[in-house]
């Protein structure tokens, strides 16, 4: 039987699996079969409006919110059909710290001179 700290380390080292749950209107992070966090959204023809992000307190500080944000925004980059409108303060702040996603953010100003 593994020592308690070994089990804790294994849980922390488990990578989240991020999925889109369109029926619930959210991206979900799963760790070891549990929902560790989610980012809710609403769709329009041109936008994905991120309204709320939440991480289970048991998983806080493990990069769950960042993993969700990165996955969701990467999906926008790949699809090229919509832009992000971050109403949620977490997603908005995450994009501000990762300017490579400004190109898929509605209303964002380019950092380059035009």
C-alpha cells in the first residue's frame, strides 16, 4: 500500500483531461474521473462568451484553470470560426498574461504596429 504522501503526489501529478461539454455550455477539466473545474460559455454566431470559471477547492493551485483556458482558446485558434469574449475575470486575466491569444479575442488590440 502506498504511503499517504505518495497518493497525494500521484493525484497532484495527474494531468487534467479537458473536454467540451456543449450540452452544459462549458469546458470541463477531469482529474482521476472527477470534475476538477470548468469554464462556462455562451455561443453566438461569431463569439464564445466566457462567463464563469470555477475550480474545485481540492484542485486549486494545480493549474486546472490555466489548462481549461489554454484548451478552450486553442480550440478557437484551430477552428478559426469564432472569437473569445472574456466576461469572466479569470479568462480575461489569463489572456492578458498570454498575449499570443489576442488574435482570437474579440476587441483586443494587436500588439504590433499596423
